[in-house]
C-alpha cells in the first residue's frame, strides 16, 4: 500500500480543528482526487476539505473529483480558512464562536 501524501500544514490544521470541537477523519489514503479530510463541525455540518500549502495547486485527479462530486469541496490553506467555511471563529482567548448565531 502506498503511503498517503499529506501536505506539511495538514497535521497543524487537523489538531486545531479538533481543539475547537470538530471531528476530523483523514481521507488521504483514498487518493484518486478525494479530498484530504472530512470534518464534522460542532453544530453537525459535514465538510470536505482539500488542504493545500500556500503555493499548492489542485492536480488533474482532484479537479476531476470536484467536477463530478455533487456536494461541496473546499480548498483550505490554514485553520482560519476552515473555520470561515464552517461559519466559526475564535475569540481573543482562543474559544470557538459560531458566526452564524451572532
């Protein structure tokens, strides 16, 4: 079995999402253009995230997956991108806030 290719920023993003109460499942071993992680937000929403470094680009298999997938797939480059996609933010103390209920 091939080792999963994981971008350098993925471990930090996953750890940060878990700290704010998200469940994170790595999908990196699936390959074939499948996004890197499946995230369940604290409010129950499900999100597919493709993690890229600041310079990273989608490869042809990823583009094909996104074209054929009926749901949303979001490219994120840092924790803030993921939180924004889920409608979450952190206050000055690092506590999670749900922007949709402000």
